[in-house]
């Protein structure tokens, strides 16, 4: 698949997903290019859980508004909680959601600290978490200079992590499991620019 700017997207699935199951897709976030790339890479219908500021971004904001997505207003705790409840209801009705647990772009190949929201959402809804690792978007698009270079963006859709019977007390463990999967994919890529 192609994003334009002579950038192709290649997606690797570690396992085939069950499209009759809802998932929370937890994705690392390097640059703005990640959003459209993930949009064409996740192989089943989904909505975004996105920060409210994105609603004001030309084209992107209207695209998210016109999809089954939820904006989270992090400046107002009450509104944030209400938005997460709406997202949880949609998941329980069978819609998968995608969220960047780092909360914002890292502009780095390093995984930043996770926020709890994505993992709380999965546990409250009782659905598996799928780690999605963006390997090299940073190499293809420089947000500071707004310059892109031709190449292939690689994204790995990992194996779902089941959370049957897990509670809020298990959130730190779930966060660590997702981080370990992403780090393993990135380490392999950074060593040899190949995937096992």
C-alpha cells in the first residue's frame, strides 16, 4: 500500500486476527505519518481514541470525526472519563479501537512512557490488546523540516494479548507486556533492518 510521497507501507501480521473479536490496538507513535499508515494497515474496522486537539487539524480532524472514533479531552478529567466510557461501550458492541499509549509523538525510535488509558480501556471492556509496532516512520518523515524521503514504512501487528479475568490491578503488567513486544520488534529491526 502507498501513502503518497513515494512512501509505501508494508504490514506484517504475527498471527491472523479474528475479525469477529473486538481489540484494543496499542501503537507506538514516532511521527504524524503513523496515523494514515496505521489506518491502512490494521486489517479490520476500528475507531480511533484520539486527543481532542486533533479535531482542529485540517482534513485529519474531519476524517476522525466522520469515523466511529472518540476524542479524549485530557484538559478536563471529567470529560476524559466520559469519553473513555463511550469508547468502552463501542468496544463492548464489537468495534475495535486504536490508541497511542505514549500519548503523543516521540520523534524517536525509543518507546516513551505509556499512559494507563489504553490498558484500562481494554481491561474494562474485557478485550485483548494487540501491540502494533511502527519500526521506521522516523527515517522517512522529518516533521521539523516537513521533508519526506522515498522508502517503505514497516509496521508489525503483533499477537493479541488475552486479558480474561484481569483487573485494574493488572494494568502495570499489561503495560509491561505490550512494551516488551514492541521493544523486541524494534530491537530486531535496529540490529539488522529485518524481521524474524
